[in-house]
C-alpha cells in the first residue's frame, strides 16, 4: 500500500465498548474516517465527532445491509473492516442449550460472515481492501466452560484461512487477530446458560472457572493495546494469516499448544484452572 493510501474509510464493528471502541478512537486519531457500528451505536461515542456511530445488529440481514449501505452511500468505499462485534456464552457443553449455543455462533460466526458478505463486493469493485477479524486466544486453545465461545473463534480462524486465498486475486487481504485477556465489559456482558445454576453437576467447577476468567479480564491490559496492534498490522506491507496479541504467558500458551503433545498441554490447562 502506498503511503497516501494508508488511511481511508474504516468500518469498525462492536464500537460501543471495549476493543471496538478503542480501535475506532485510535484509527480516527491517525486520520481514518471511521464508522463505528453496534446495536447501542448512538450512545457510544467517547470523543464527539471523532467518528460516526451507526446502528448495526450482526444477526440481522436487514441491519447489516443498512449499516454497510449507509457507509457506502456516504463514502462510496470501505478500505478497512475491523470486525470486533462479539458475545460470550458461558456454561459446560452439557449445560448450554442448543438455542444458547446457536446465539453464540449466530453472533460471533455467522454475524462475521454477514458483515463480510456485505463489505466484500465494494472491496472487490475497488480492487483493494483490508479486513481484520477479531478472534481470541480462546480460538487457538479450547477453553473449558466457554466451549461454544472457543468454537466460534476457532471457526473464525479456519474461515479466515480460506477467505484469504479466495479474495487474494481481488487485491483484498484478511487476517484474524487473536487477543488474550483485555479489560473490557466482556465478562460483565457474558451470558450464562440457563442450566448452569446450582442444580448443575458442573456448577462448582463452572463458577470457579468463569470467576478466574472474570478476574483475569478485570486485571488485564486496557483495550488500547489491541488498537495499537491494529495500527501495527496496517503498517505492514501485507497482513499475516493471524496475529496473537497477549502477555508473554498467553503467547507462551499458544506456542506450547503447538509444540507439546496434546495430553500434556491439556494437563497444563487443568492445572491452570484447578480442574
Ligand atoms: N476482552 C477480552 O478479554 C477479549 C479477549 C479476546 C477476544 N475478545 C473479542 O473482542 C471482541 C470485542 O469484545 P470486548 O472485549 O470489547 O467486549 P465488549 O466490551 O462486551 O464489546 C462487545 C462489542 O460487540 C458488540 N456486539 C455484541 N453483539 C452485537 C450484535 N449482535 N451486533 C452488533 N454488535 C454487537 C457490542 O455492542 P452492542 O452491545 O452495542 O451491540 C460491543 O460493542 C469480541 O469479539 C471478543 O470475543 C475479547
């Protein structure tokens, strides 16, 4: 990308809080014309007029088409999509009902696909575009008691591997950025499966594990660390297949998962969470 093309029009989903909000703020601060999209869009702008909030619900075809359409009619292009919208459903695999699991996948996986399908035609027409999908280290390591969340993020990693090859001939690039724990509202917004209450056989271990996740998120780095990582990715000549942004121990976990026999790594996970 030539220097003059390094900023342009960006669509950031999940911009009403946490990582998406930090990404929208930082992109705007370096000159991108940013459209920040989420269900609570209008209530979410931290720096008035720094970027434009637009309503978006990723589980609705009509909403996604309207949101992307509004950016395209104002700007005639979208140069960058940073897709951060996501939710977390918690509970053992046995306790999370099928509708709850469907909600997890409908938002995190199919919601991503819906946004990609809306944005790609304009990028193809322009012959360029960059896409950063926010995954999770939980999309590289299966995390107990948020197994459907992990599954949704594993799905994104696999999907982006395929997508990259499909869109390369059109001059479009994609990557998946996997953050470790980041201090956001993700745990506060977490949806606990209806069957995870005290009558569940998993209850004690479930509560202890999600409690540990919540503590880690509360003590984690602020979301601007991901916004800075996004800028770093955009400064590269080409986007990598995936990027992992975590503390040294989180990154070590990803490396160990790749290197160690699976059962040995599973023992580390059990010991980490006392399971
Ligand atoms: N925080 C972490 O530790 C962490 C770690 C790894 C990965 N991540 C990922 O980072 C992304 C952002 O999460 P966060 O930590 O910033 O959590 P967050 O503060 O809860 O933000 C989630 C964002 O997603 C939006 N969203 C949720 N459902 C949506 C829908 N149906 N349509 C449109 N927007 C929707 C929310 O906006 P509205 O409610 O206004 O719609 C909000 O802006 C997620 O994909 C998450 O899985 C987070």
